[in-house]
């Protein structure tokens, strides 16, 4: 079930009605828990057992860690949680990848090995809820969080359907306190929540799916026939598509939760207005970047221990962050490029960090455009369906090729204008928020914008594409 479907609309209406019936808070939470399991089971019912297993194991382990004083016993309990969660994630997400690389390694030594078919179905959202439950256990282990008192609250925290399959990756310290007292959205919260849902669906269904996805699909599906302009138009289309798709999901999730009285954290803060890559990762997929910072980069040593170790920690964090996105060397390269960008940025910061000219308006705009340009280079590896095809398209983007796809001038102009509009919108709101901008509009302007969003959604083709990050 996807947010951009009539099935979800019916589901959401039923959930809202059941939630606001005059029942006890425990019953309302239990109803939401059952609804969340149903929401997840629509994709593949047996995988609900994995979700339940992760929930139960991390609940029990965290409880035991909290009352255990012996360091060795606490570490052993933590290893149970890490072993189960990472083992399940490794099997389902990386099993085929590891097997394929093992076969390739044997071939380099002249050994021909053909393993039996091992078709593993990837459970939707497994990377998201695995990181969520792990953060709970790790926080309890480090005594930064006391374990919850209610298993119902914890299970609800893990499975709450708005964030379940594509984030934001919640933290127990932020969400569990919201489960203690009855939550009831105010009229303003419901209004803003439904507005966010409409904005997110417009970003996803109209901009990402209807306008940009066909262009990206055409170019990345025929990289050997793409010329210089084609390659750049396809890459720009994907850069806008993936933001509008993923930010659209997060916007929908935040809006849906708000209609039920729950507050989810922002996951994007206008990342294409970032000035540098540290700034980019403070704005892009914030719940993942902060997770990697708190549970990987800092435990590795962070920026302590000198520049060489800091660079090592940055690179390892970004390489693993790339691998989190997908079981492919393309994603490892994507993460490695971002790691390299961060390292170079730190090096240049030591040389020019105090330069007055860097604080001028022209320099800031120029650095933001340079950041976006380099991010687009990384998106090639993210989107291409193979490493050789990514290199082919990247070569065409950098030095050109004697080819030309029949994309058309109108499509080229549409992608160019949408890209410019997206960059301008991000730049104008980089130090603000969507809610602040929305409240700054007059009532009639808000009404016209909302009416336009709803009309465009009503007239949109019924293409219920899954959100891109469902595959992660």
C-alpha cells in the first residue's frame, strides 16, 4: 500500500474514524498498532513475522541490559540484538550480493562455481526499522535511555505506519514520550497535516512521477545512445525526481502522523541549497545522517585523534552509508564519493576557512551551485542499473558523445525550468521552513495553492509508482 493510491485514502479515512472514536487511550494505540501491521502486510504478509521478531527481541534485550550490571553480560546481550538485526538484514539485503561477489572471486582464481538459484525477496523497509530498533537497544546499552514501561508503546513506536517503510528513522527518546498521554490533534494540526499530505503527494505524483521519472528512465535506459545534453538532462531530472519522491514521502508521513496528534522530525531541509557537503548532510535524509553520526562516526572516534583518523572515520561512515542504500558496488562508490567530498572540504576549510570572500553573497551562491553539481555526479551511480552504464553516462556528461536521444526541446526546457525552480525554492527557504513560508501567505493565497494541488492530484494519471526508497 502506497500513500499515492486510492486504497491508502480509504485506509487512512478508516484509521482516522477509528482513532477518534470515544475509546480508551490503550484501545486507540492498539487499533493503530493493528492498522500498522495491516499496512505492512499488504506487501507480503509473512514478513510481518520479521517485524514482530525484531520488536520482541529488542524489547527483551533492552530490558535485560537495563537491569544487568556486569559489563561482559551487557555486551553479550547487546551482541544478541546486533547479531539478530544485522544478521536478518545481511541475509535478506546482502545475501545475493555477497554470493555474487564470492562467485566472482573464485573465477579470478580460475574456479568455476555455479551456485543454485537463491532468489531472496527483500522485505520492504527492513533497513529503516532495523536501524530504528537498534538505536533503541544501543541507547539503553549506553544508559542514554531507560527502557520503555509498555510493550504496546514500544511495538507501536516500531510499527507506526506513516514512517514504517521509508522513515524518518525515529528515536525512542523522541517518540515514546508521545505515547504516554492521549494524543488528539487540534483543528490547526489536522489542517496542516492534510496540507502536508497534499504537498507531498503533489511532489511525488505530479512532479516526480509524471514529469521527471519518464525523462530519467529514458536517459538511464539508453546511456549508450545519450549525448552530452541528454546525459545532463537525464541526470538533472533524476536529481529532482529523487528529492521530490523521497521528500514527498517524508512530507506525507509527517502530515499523516500530525493528523493523529503525533509529531515526526523533519527529514529534509532544502538540501539543494547546501553550501558544502557537511551542510548537505545536515539537510538530506537527516534521520539517517544523524543515525550514522551518532552510532557509527562518533563510536569510530569521530574527529578525535587527528586528521588522518578523522578522514578514515568519515570515509568508513559514508561507505557504509552507501552500502545501507543498496547491495551494489554502485552504492559503495556513491558513498565513497560523498566521503571524498567531505574530506576535501575539511582540507580546503583549513586553508581558506577564514577567507572574507567566502562570506560574500556571490561566493555562497557559487559554492551552493558547485555542491549541487558534484551531488549530481554522485546521483549517476545511484540511478544507473550497472557500474559500466554509470561510467558510460558519466563520461558523456564530462566530455560528450556523438549521440542524440529524441527527448525533444519541450522536455529539455521542462526539466531545465523545474530544476531552476527547485534550486530557487531551496535557496529562498534554506534558513526557513515550509510551515513558516505557508503561514506567511495570505489566506486567499493558501486557498488557491491548496485548490491547485488538489485539482492536479484529481486530474493526475493513476500511476501508483512505489516510492524510490521502498527498495532500501
